[in-house]
């Protein structure tokens, strides 16, 4: 009877802990929603924006799209160090404020130059959010459900993208690009207010010697018997590793930095944002009507969300590495199917049109189950605590820089080598990515961040051979 009682008690503790971490992660993941919305919204907004400000050239339109990505790289550069120095929570609060300022500036831009400035400002916040959200959630999460929780961020990104497509679609009658941009103020305010009620990351607190504060925070996030061992373990790894930013390239850390940076680059050069940002343009050029192209875009956004939900359910069971490998195979298949649908020419009809859409859906769904969430999850898991923020920054900057390069050059490359050529190129790059993932990416499922730190830095030293 006593045993029955205690099992019941620990079940309720588990449940309330689960509720606390899910709520806290959900609020923080609003940062991911803003990331998705602000990157996705421009595709539709451009259609109306280009007739404003006395008419915009193609180059001016590219600037509106890609300056956000430049801002994001800069935001990621600073956010990591700031998060290591002042804490994860204040960094999210500042990020939310920058979002609010940027979004309002964009919505009320009196001149084109102001709009461009606003896009850079929003980019700073997107870049910062893209790394500090997984960082914060990763440190607050119990190891057994960390994969799913951190990936709430990726889910929020995909929901943000889908909502932005729907907003573009619904507001297209009003032609109000200002409202399309301005709607993002709502989640930005919610993020700021929600974050006011959140606590600082327990690991950051321990790192700063604030054990009592960490204990208080952990009492809401862990079973009572897990708290002291976790604090002790965080102390142990922090004392072992007195790492500074300049240590990022030492033989111990270099292999881990390489994994983060290469995952980042592969996430982008395998083409995801050419689909996310340009699918309607591509389909229109292939002969689809405007309505059909936008609808296909919404369906693609929906598949992205649904497959991310499935990934969240599987990451802590099947493992990150397995999902990454399966997803990457699917991405290659999707790209090759899309490529061959253009075998009969740049215009698609009948079966070829259906094949192209199917290929794109297979590709996006496979990205969503693997490389999409797994990149952001792994970079929140594989780095030692004392430089986690800085190391995640490096991988995040690589992600935004690669995104920028692909986004700015995609249409030009497609015009030069044709749709089939460009998708064959992405398919081949995906195969290279697959080989790399298979050889180098470790499994991180189920182990504490402290255990991982010990195993991976040990492994890195022996791999470095020094
Ligand atoms: C990528 C973004 C991409 C999004 C699509 C994220 O993991 O970093 O660049 O737009 O997934 O769902």
C-alpha cells in the first residue's frame, strides 16, 4: 500500500513537472514562431510591396528579403555571448523588445530605407531567437524528454511559416503588406510578457555559483531526488572546463564545432529555403495559376508542421541520428523526383505537375522529420556548458550565412542551369550530406547534457589524436 501511494505521488509529480516544462518551453518557443513568421511573410508581402514606394526593382525586392538574413547572422553573433554573460532569460527579453521595435518600424515605414532598416532590426531578433530559444529550453528540459521539448522550437518555426502563408493569402485582397508585417507584434508582445514570468536557466545559475536560485528553479522542473545530483554534475563539468571563446578552435572542441557548422551548412545548401521562400514563384513559372501556387504553398507548409509534430514524438524514442538519416534519404528522393518532373521541359502539365508537387512534399516532409529539428537540437546538446552560448552562435551564424548565400543566388542558378539542373544539384548535395551525417553525427538521445559533455569532449580529443 505504501509503495502504491508513493508510485501515485511520483506520477503526479511527473505530471506537474511535465506541465511546468512544457509551458515554459512553449512560451519561449514563441521566439521560434516569430522566426518562422518573419522569414515566411515576405514571400506574399512582396507581391504588394513592389508597387509601393514608387515601384521596387528586383534588386530592391531581394534586399527586403535577404537583409533579414544578414541581420540574423549578426544577431546570432552577439546573442550567444550576451546569453553566457547576462543570462538566457534577459537575452530572450531583449530579443522580444527588438522584435517589437522592428515589426512596428516595418509596419509603419514612411520610406523604403526605413523598411530596409526595419528588416535588419527584425533579423537581429530572429538570429538571436534562433539560438537562445533552443539553448534555454535545452537547459530547462529533463533529459528523457529534451528532444521533443527543444524541437517545440522547430515546430513553432514551421507554424510561424504556415501562419504567415495564411496571413498573406487572407490579406491579399486588402493588399496590406503593412498589416502582414505588423501582425508579428502580437506574438512578440506575448513572448515578452510570458518571459517576465519565467525563471533563469538552472544551468546558467549553477555556472554563476547561484546554487540556491538554481535549486528553486529546478524544484519546478525535476523530481526532488534529481536536483542535487544535477547541480553537482553541472558544477563538476564547469570546474573541469574553464573554456573561453578563443578555445572554440582548440583540438578538443574543433571537431564538435565542425559538426555544428557542417550540419548548419548542409541544412541550408540542400535547398529547404528555396522551397520555403520560392515555391509559389517556381510553380508559377512552371505554368501553375496564382491561386494553385499559393494553395500548394499552404499544403507544403501544412506538411512541414505535421511532420514536425511526428518528429517531436519520435526524437526521444527512435533517436536523433536515426531520424536524421531516414529524413535525409527522403529529402534526396524528394529532390530527385522533383528534378525528373522537369525532364520534359520547364513547363509542367498533367502527370509531371503532380509529380513535381509530390516531390516537393516528400522533400519538405523529410526535412521536417530529420534535418530541420535535429540541427537545432544537436547544437543545443553537444557543447560544453561554459561555452555553450558562444559555440551555438558559431553554428547559428553559419546557418544564416549559408541561408543568405543560397537565397540570394538560387534564382540566378536556376536561370542558368534550369529547374531540373538545380534540383539535381540539391539532390546530389543531399547525398553528400547523408554520407557526412552517417560518418560523423553522434546519437545524443536520453543522456544528460553533462554526460554528453564528458563523452563528446573525450571522443573529440581522441578523434583529434592529440
Ligand atoms: C531552418 C529554416 C527553415 C525552416 C523550415 C529551420 O530549421 O533553419 O531555415 O526555413 O526550418 O521549416
